[in-house]
C-alpha cells in the first residue's frame, strides 16, 4: 500500500514554489486523490501547476476547519475542479474571529459565502462524526480533549447573536489512513492538540501503531511544559515519521528536529513524500 503526500501550500516553500501562510496537502491513497485544505489564496493552485498536478482529477476534498488560511483557496480550486464533495464539520460556517496583538477582533473564517462555493460546484458533506472515504481512510470527526494538557488558544472567537465567545474549534479534524505499517495522520492545524488528534485516530481504528504524523501541529505558542509533554507522548506512541508544517513555529520545530533526528522533516510547499 503506497501513499503519496504532496504539500501544495505552506508558510515556507522549496525552490521555485511560492509560500503563503496556510496549508494544503494532497493525499493519494487507494487510487483516490484527496485534497486536504486549500491554503489562503492561490498558492495551492499555482504550486500544483508547477508540480504537474492536475487538480481537476481530485476525487474528494476535506476541510480541517473553517479558518481562512485553510479555506481561502477554495474558489481557485473549484474553478479548476468544479463539482466535488467536501467533507467537513458543520461549524466551519461559524463566524470565526481572531484577536492578534491587542488589535480589534478580525474575521478569520471562510472568506466566501456558502452559496458562492455551491454555485461553483462545492457539495458540502458536513458531519460531526468521522466520515469514511475509502476502505482505509476516514476523517476523525470531532476530537475529544483527552490528553489533559493541550488547550485551545484563547484568542480565537466565534460571533453569535452579536456576542463573541471562545471558539472551541469543534470543527478541527484530521485525516487518518490505516496502513499495514501503522496509522498515518494528516493534520490541518491541530487546534485541538496533536496528541488528542493522534489518540482519536488510534481509537477510531482500535490500533496503537502510528507510523507518521504530517501537517500543522499548532505548537507555535506552546509552553515549554506542553512541548515536553508532547514529545514524551510522541515517543511513547512510537511514531516513525514526523513532518511538521505551518503553525508548528520555529522554536517547536527546532526542538522536534533535535529530538526526532532522521524521523523529522519540515513539510513545506513542494514537499513530496511516499510512505512507507
Ligand atoms: Zn486555524
Ligand atoms: Zn492554520
């Protein structure tokens, strides 16, 4: 069972590709092409073209959550793909806001109306539960906060009835691939925690063995304590590959690189990995 993982958009890029804050990863498995997230604007489409990837051939899309840096490329992708099933959680359509450095709250949700995206071919399959995609692939659905030390950032809000309240990021999900060499977990932002997400993947397939975790780990503002707990848990889980992207941040990336050595890689735009 071969799995090909190609990163189309990320905060940083390999030679020749363009970088943009956000994430978009193409997963090819079981003869199925699944596009996880779309980046912030046009970088995913631009880089896919450079890589010779025809986005009109994707079979399914998954949105890891409703933030703009993962959904802002939807219009450009739909222009190429047209009709496509998009699996996500219903809360992607919540009115999401962020507070950055004492600034007033800024809208950071999907930058299009649902109506526009549907008129371009989006067929939203919105579920709180896991959604099977192929015999060996499914989404996690809602991720329980099981680790006890991973927290959702306090600067993220949703607007409801003209009131701002903390965003629980219930829509945050990941893609899980069940392989004969262990589970492979593809993260969007891991707002609900990388370890919580991996635990969820293990529970879904009743399997302990996790081969790879790839994508945004949301450790960029993690405390020293959380980072060390995360490393200890990843060690205990026994992962073999760790490809970090996006909201991992330099400090956590450096620490993880030091800890996981050859198992670690920076998963940026233009990176192509074949597993195992
Ligand atoms: Zn996010
Ligand atoms: Zn993000």
